[in-house]
């Protein structure tokens, strides 16, 4: 075996161990029984799964390739079920009016997909389950923590929503079209990061953009102590407009100054 093959094997084994650590016996048994596998066989498979992950490879020397395939595929399916169950559990309390949405970020190979889901609609959970079933990995979820009147929003609004949801981690640009007439408002223009329902102004650092050591560089002195739904009345005024630039949970690359930007 070549050196690169050993390296690939080690990386695959790390991924396998991470998978096993996140699969629980009750979920594994449930998935197996859905495929007609008895409870006893399912628990035997789960036991072998844990032993292999701990390095006891010899315990399955007498097993067939089909057994290995079934053992691992059941673990992968149980992991998808666990992800969906965690999503439902974590978001079940988000039934507040105006805050029932989440922004889910999925990855599949090099593809990254961001989708909004309304948790008040049962179809949302079915759609999420279908995406996970089709090979998309749920990377992270951003909760809706605020919303503003769509009339103040300059960005795209294809669905003609009356309110634009603000998700935890959203980065917005607030500005005024004619700063010469609104000098006071102009001072409050800039990039804002929404974090847990509060707003921070992002600091620009030459050579590092708006990110310091991989994290958003925020002006803590400018952190806004606001009440629910007070974003539009505090940061924005009649003269200011805003639109979303992106979400930090999905990608902060757009906040980093790049060499070509200096040219």
C-alpha cells in the first residue's frame, strides 16, 4: 500500500468514527427494523459498529462484505434521522409570531445551498428530510431573531413579503442615499451583524477586512441594547435604507479583504 493510500484510509477512518459517535442505539435499532432487520441483529450490528470504531477490527474478520455494507448504511441512515430529530427538537419552541423561520445551510460535495423554512408548516420538515435523504448535509441552522418592514428593504423581494426575516448571523449594509442632507444618520451607516437579536457594527481593519482571526471584528462599544423588533427604529431612520449582504453562518469570505481588492 502506498503512503497516500494509508493517509486516505486514516482520513476515512476518522470520518467513520465521527459517524459512529453521533449514532445512538435506539435510532439505529429503529432504522434497522424499518428495513426488516430484527432487534437482536440490529443490536449486534450496533455493537460491532462501536467495536470497529474503537479499533477492534479483528472482531469482524468473519463477516461478509454485505454485512459491512448493511452495518454502515444503517448507521448513515440513523445519522440522518438523528439530524432531523435534533432539528425538530431544537426548533419546536420557535412558534412565536413573526419568528417561525429558519435559514438552513446544506452542503453536497462542492455545492452549498441556503434555504428558508417556516417551522409552522409541516411540509418544511418533510422538505428538509428529503434533502438529507438525497445526500445533502445540514451544516448549520440560523434562527430568525427579528424582522423589519419590507418597505425599508432595498434588496430583492421576489415573494413580495410584507416583512423581511432577520436571521442570527445576518450581515446588513445600512446607508443613506444622500448623506450631505443627513449628516447625523450618515454616522450610523455601515455594516451591522445581528447576533442573538442584538446588533453590532462591524469594524473595518486595513489588511484584514471585517474579519479578525476568522471571526467578525465587531465594535462592542456600538452594541445596541434594543428591544424586540427595534432594529428599524434605532439603526435606520426615514432617510436610511438597508439590504442583506449574507449570513456569517454560511460564509464570511465576503467580509475579508482580498489582495485584488487593494488594486
